């Protein structure tokens, strides 16, 4: 489980870098015209990540709860794929952001490769949340969860602003 949590923490650092450098500094997504859907996708994904980060270091999702957790992961993957399409339709991504997304996809795949066997073990246990403690990773992931939740609130609020509802001036050509 430690390897999975380390990879999740790496994903958190990469995601924070991606958000701060590409979404905030270069694309100015919270104020970008036409970014409403992308911001809502980011907010939804951020809220799912908050649950993942804040719980995985502290509890085991046993029995049926393991399958609920698998559902959260599958939903997150679906949102990410939808977000990739939305980004291609709405804006031209810098090469570095494309590379960052590829690296994040690889790290996420490695995270899943370590986590899924654990989830299958949990699914065979009686349905309950049981305590886990992976200090200091538990605390680091909790802090990341709080950060990603705050980012989700910001993106959701920005998606409700008037600027995000306007159509973009020059959408990227579909590829």
C-alpha cells in the first residue's frame, strides 16, 4: 500500500504543478471566456480527488465500500478523458501541458497497478471502514486533499461567473 500512496502523492504534486503553471499562469482558466465546462470538470474531479486523498491514508474501504471506491476511481478517469476532449475543443494546449498530462497518466496508471490488488483484498472483507495509518503519508495526503478541495471550490465558483459563460474568441481547431 505504501507504493500506491507514494504514487498518489506524486500525482498530487504533479497535479498542483499543472494547475498552477498551466491552468492559472498560462491559460488563466478562472477568467477565460468559454472555460465554464472545463472549470466544472476540474471542480468535479477535484472533489473526487479530495475524497481519495483525504481517506486513502486513514481508512480501508472494505466489502461493498471497496467497489464504491472503484466507482469513484472510474468516475475520475471518465471525467479526465472528457476534460482532455474539452481542452482540445476550447484551447490550444502548450506542449509542456500535453507532456504533463502524459506523465500524470503514467503515474496514475502505476498508482492503480499498486492499488487495485489491495482493493480486491478489501472487497473480500466484511463491509466496513477500518482504520489505517500510513504516517507521514497519511498527513501529506490529507493536506493535498484539503488543497485540491479548495481548488475545486475555486473552479466551481469561477465556472459560475459571467466571464466563463462567454464563448471563446478563437476556439482551437478540432483534431
